């Protein structure tokens, strides 16, 4: 099932999907096959793994069918391509970086290979596969060994993650907006970690009306600009309004 098919099936279900665990195996729609996308990674697929090529390195990503957060979604690929091809515009060398909803870990791995000190976060049930992918692809390759940690999106994170301690130059997120009931908590989490001096980069494929509503709320919460656009795939940059 493709991510878009998953979104359609979610509209027919009343079951809540957990925030931060948003990923599903990717597939091509007829529209995607008819035109050449801007974001085209080097990838070789097998039954057990995908091999991507970024920052001059082969990156081996194993997926898991046990969780939506443990499979690849298209905005992660788009964001990795953008970061790799825009190293001067988004210079991650030596920067503290937090990723929300890290999923398979591809974005965290690429950011680490680009020189960032990365903390990749997602729900606890995703961390085992995330940790394995991150360690497999960064050990001995990176200046800073990336960290993996559990993080559930919430309205009140200050008591657990005080702003005076948890400071980041960049917050990254890819395909964290889809059909789930935690969009308010996600926006609150973005606002909590995106303080003065922090740049938030969010990539997402726009699929639903609720995605457009989130974008409007996102623009109200932050100073925003559109970094890149390819059809329904958009990459935003944001800074806090405070």
C-alpha cells in the first residue's frame, strides 16, 4: 500500500493513529509515473532493504512492517535531496539538530553525514529499527554520533524538555502531517523547540484538506518561507515569531 492509499484508508477508519509514527511503504501513483519528479534519489531496492546514495555515501535502510513509523515516506527522500543539494543555503556543519518523527532515520543519517550533531526522535515502538538504521550508517562516518530518543508530541513539554537545556540550531521534520488526531500537539511541539535562533525545516506531501489547514496554522505560528515545491511536495523554512 502506498502512503496515499494509506491516507485514503484512514479516512474510512475511526481508529486513532499515534503521533510521530507516520510512515508507510512508498509507491508510485499514475500521476507520479507520468512526470519526472524533482527529487530523484539514487536507490536500489530489495525485499529486505533499500540503498540510498547521499553525501557520497551508500545508506542502507531496513524497514519494518510492524509500525507505520518504520517505513519510508516520500517527504523524507525529498528533504534529504534538498539538504544534500543545498549545503550552503542550509549549512549543518557543527549544528545541533533535532528531528521530529524520524521514522526509518534517513533524514537523521543524512544530516549527520553533513556534519550535524543530531538527535532523532519518534515514539518508543519505532526506536529499535530507527536505532539500528542510524548506527549501521553513521558509525565511523560522522564527526558526531547521532542520538536516538523517544518523544511524544504534546502541548506541555517544558517540564520534560526545558527550553533552557534543549536548544537546537535546526529542527527537521518530514511527512509528519497526515491523517491523525495529533496535529495540534505536533504544532505545539514545533513551537516548543523552535525558539529564537532555531530554524525549522518541514517537508510534507500535501494530500488532504486538513493538511492545508495545518499549513495555515503553521504560517500563523511562525515566520515562514517556501524553500522548494514539486507538485504536492513542499518544503518550508520557519523561525519563531517571538
